[in-house]
C-alpha cells in the first residue's frame, strides 16, 4: 500500500486511534483521537484548547499513534505513525468540521466550537502490520520529507549458510539464494531469533 492509501485507511476504516504524547513529568499519556482527514501532506486531527492534550501537543509537538481494525488478533491490521505536528488555522478547522459533521453534535454551536483547534501530523514515519495474513505482512513508510531508514534484521556476507536461522524463523522469511541468505522484511516479525542463533554474527539489526 502507498502511504496515501494507508492514511485513507486510518481516516476511513479506523478513524479513532490511540495517540501518545508526553507530559511535563516525561510520562507517556495516551488518549483516543479521531483522524479527521488526510492528504499527501499528512494526517489531520482536532482537539480543544482547554484539554491537557492540547497543552501536551503545544509543549512537545510530536505524537505517536496506533489505530487497529479487526475483531480478533488474527484478523487485525494495525497502523502506527509517529512524527511532528503543527497547529493549523480557523479555515482548516472549519474544513475538517464540515468533513466530520458528527462534530456538530458534540460541539453544537459556533460559540462552543471556538475551543477547537486543528492539527496536522506533517512529517514522520510509520508502519502497517497485517496479522490477518500469515506470514504476516508489514511495511514501513515515511512522509513529509522524513529521511527513509531501513528497519529490521539483515544478513551480512559473514553468513556461512549453516541454516540455523531458518530453523528458528517463525514466519519462514529467510531465503537462501545464489547470492547468499537474505531476510524477506515484508514478512519478518523482527523477533530476533535469527540473530540470537547465528554462530558467526552475520545477522545485524539495521534500526
Ligand atoms: C471515540 C472517541 C474519539 C475521540 N476523539 C477525540 C478527538 O478527536 N480529539 C480529542 O481531543 N479528544 C477525543 N476524544 C476524547 C479524548 O480521548 C479524551 O478527551 C482524552 O482523555 C483527553 O485527554 P486529556 O484529558 O489528557 O486532555 C475521543 C474519545 C473517544 C471515546
């Protein structure tokens, strides 16, 4: 899935996510937040200025969020995103409200809506992790100019093709080919079994 499709999945299929921020004591705080919109520029959400969430967002403009769709673990897909946020103006707020008209039931009149503030998560990284498929399917992504990084484990040239890693890989994602062994990162749980059993230190954790 392209990043914009993952964002649409968050907005349309998941909609309410759990968002983490950090308070003044350095503690992680989570709460439910709706993804009101998305585009190539990121994810959009609202809060009210009087909430402690708003204070946390303004003090440390960085969030992490996870949204999950599915009824039980083996039918669930999770999307996690973390990155930088910025507050937007009244015009963007009003567009978001018009696109999410249920908000007019929660904040029914103009006066009550003056408390609201719109935010955009504009640069960051994320992951989609699909447990409804086995082997699992996972993909990392970046957006808004965040430098891409490689995550998970890989096998270096130190590998002697002993096969020990294949015996302990729960998702069978270690592939032996003409050019040596490699890990199919799209199906890797990143459990670390391969690294733990490798007799020659050929398995490394990239990030
Ligand atoms: C389904 C659901 C969706 C919510 N969406 C939002 C939201 O988009 N923005 C928001 O500020 N609060 C939302 N809330 C309420 C917050 O999760 C709640 O106010 C949170 O506890 C506030 O945290 P605070 O007390 O740290 O400010 C939602 C709650 C539920 C149950």
